[in-house]
C-alpha cells in the first residue's frame, strides 16, 4: 500500500481524497496556488506545497510544478480528483514514467475515451447500442437528407469540431432540413473555423443515465448501479440520484453488463463512468465514457455502501477489488444537490466571503465541502461550495430529507443555488420522477 | 518534546511576529498561541489560519529553522527574492563548486543567485535587482515551494 499520496486538486474533492487516505493510514500531500493558502485541504493534509500563483494554468494545471512537488515530498502516488488534470493522458504518462503511480486508468484508456468518435466505435465493437447517426462527416445536402430519412426525424445536425452546445441544429421534420443543414454548416464555420457537420438521431425527452464501474489490475470489472443526472442546466449537472426511477433490476443488469463489456474490451483499469441517453421508450444509447472519479460519486457510495475513493487507491496499489459483482446491492435511495456560489436565478458566479456556514446533519445526511465560516471563495476556480447528499429507504423519504436539509443549510455572505434546489425538489414532476434533460427549461433556462 | 524544548519554542516565538504555531510529531501535538485574552467577544468571528501555511512545508526541519525563515525583512526597502518554481534549492552549480553568492556579496541585476532543480532540470535563478545580499534563507539541498523566500537583498 502507498505510504504517501499527493492530491493534484483542490476544494471538496481534495478533502474527499484526504479523508480516504487518512482512514487508510496513508500520508497526504496537498498542492495549492497562493490563492488557496488558507484552504481546508491544505490545512488537513500532512504536508503542503505551494505550486504557483492563482490562475489554474499556472498552478493546478501546471504539470512540472506538480511533479516537482511530488518529487520533493517523496510521494508514491498521485490522485488527480476530477477536472484539472484528471483526464489528461500526458499527465498520467508523466506520473507513471517518473515513478509516481497515477491513481486512475492508463494513459491509453484516457486518450481513447477522450476521443468521442473512437469511444463510440469502441462501444459499437463491444455490442453496445450507440446513438444512430451518420458515420462521420456529411458534406452534401443530398446525402444528408437521405441519412436523416433513414434515421427518422427528429434529427440533430452537429459540428464535428464543436462542443458546449454550439453549432447544433435540431430538425423536427423533413421540411425544415435543407435550411437547418446549411445554417449548421455556416455556424460551425463561424464558431470553430470548420464547416464539418454530422447527423445524429435526436431524442426529444432524453434521460441521462450513467453506470459507475471499477476494475482492478487483474481485469476484474464490476458495475455499481446507475445514477440519473437528468437535472441539468446548459450541460451542467445540478441534481443527481441513485437509483433511477425508470431503471429496474433487469435494465440495471443489462446496462451494467454493457458498461463492463466496453471497459473489458479496452482493458480499462480503476474507476470510470459510462454515460447513456435514454429515450421515452426506455431504449438507451451510449454517449461517452468518463475516465475519472466523478463529482456525483457519493450517491453511488450511499446506496452501495462502498467507498469508491478507497477502492481507487487499493486498485492503484495492485490490490484486488473488495467485492464481487453479486456482493453489490443497491439499497434505498440517494440524492445529491450541488450547491454553488451563484445567483439562484441567473446562475452568475457570486464569489466573496462566507460569513456564516451551518451545514445540516442528522441520519442519512452527508455534506462534502471545503467551505467554512470566514472562507473567502476565490474567483479563479469553480463556484462549488458544497455537495449535499442524502440517503433514505425510499425516494419519497429521500426527497423529504433533502428538503429538510436544504432548509437547515445556512450559508450567508454569498448567493447560493439553495433556493433553486428547493424549487426543484418541490416540483411535482420531479417528485413523480417524471424528468428529462429538458426539465430545467421550466425555470427559464433553455437548453439549445 | 520535553519541557525544556517547549520552553525554548515559546521563547523563540516571542521574538517573531508568528501569532500561532501548531506542531505535530508522532503521537505528539502542540499548539501555541500568542496574545492576552483567551476569550473572544461572541459577536466577532474567529479568524483561524491553517498552521500549515506558516510552517515551511515539506521540510522535516527543526522548528528553529522554520521560525528563523519566517522573519520579515527588518527594513522596508529590502527585497525578498522568492522561488518562481517548485524544486530543490542549491547554492552552487555543483557540489564541488563554490556558492553563487554569500551574505554581504554585492550582486547586479541578472546575476545568478542559485539553482533550483526541478524534474532533473537545473534552473538558474537570476536576481531581479542590484544590491547586497543581507540574508540567505534556505540551506543547500532544501526543498522549496512556489513563493518560498530564498534571499533578502538590500537594493543599491
């Protein structure tokens, strides 16, 4: 087992990894920018190294600085958390080649799944359904319309070089296709300097269902159930839950086994998440695979009773998984709300000093945070203040527990998204489980 | 830590502007806080600064070194040269060569003051000002972090 781990991250996830390390008797090294000198993750680590000035590019994304910090502290392994360098294949490569174990999958897996087209191909080869679409770029309108007819409307025309919701056009019926196709190409050229577009089947009310998996060095790969992350605004998740109301035992096994098949086919190691889109008829399609621990991993931990970060560390140290597939059970229901320092209506960031901080407690309530009274939220990084997670026997009880906890969560001095979460949790459709990725549109946040 | 060491620590703290010091060694932890009243008026929120920011990190140095290194330049026009990178501090280009600079040496802008080794690369750290070396704050072979004070220079 490792004697010392460096956490190449900040905020609540850095603290999360420090928790796991401390409980395993592993010494911890925190790295921080000058802006984070008074952070909790710095305070609670055994050692800390300042790696640069506030900007991420000069600190948390500064590979030489982080590797140097690992060298001067005799670090044995590096946990990248999520975001920053977590899915940076060359960072993983550099870690491993300088004798520091990267706690995550291999650089090859990261590279492969980071390429959306290759990831799709991998899923298809593993026998997993992918969202039907043109196989590659379509340049001629005449072939485009043929493909669209074959897929069946509605379809979406997407920029190949695009992302973040830009360069996309939804076409509901054939009459509007020609115009939309030309417009999408023009938009793609303007936004990305590249007019290449491809076509995909468009799902009207999709649900975002993802499968958590983990694999050890011997190739033992298990799935730990699903998470539903349909409550999103501009592709940013707000509320996540496990299990999903529309996934029963049979579907869970089916999707889980498909996720495992994808992982096995590329000899995937450590933790990962396979994301699916599900249509109104319960048909699901592979979207992408995330080769890291995710923000919302706690809801899976609450329903399965398994500490995912500890498993990541164990696996990286060469130990076998703590459990077999049949030992994994999903018990009760868990919901997570991401509480950000943002205006609850406009979602604009609201950095500043937290003057009062009182997190909720009680049975089945878990708060993951690096905030405290008098903490100054720096403007350089994400606006997350805390993750509020609840667990209860049923979904209805989990909702009540979350509402009670949101009421008791006092954060003053900055604006927070708690009022928005209260609205979501008391929404009748949410309570019925009648949700999709379009849910947040009712609160004036249109998703393109 | 015995009573004698503890007394020495307290005495040493008296002469610095460190207000709170926390030390943890295997099985032993002490926090020393300077100042009069122990109670705080309920209306005032307590400001707690994590001790890790005060003590030079990553260095298994004796507390004495840490306290000395935290001394602020005594004159306001003195300049502290801080490390621009993370690495290991060396006073000369190789073990058998003399140090680049010693206390009371006069240096000019652009002159190499030391080497910081990072990822097997030797980085020469140049002075941003001309003047006299008043203090050398780090020892040969010590690890340094970004912003770590290395030298105090009195500008010409």
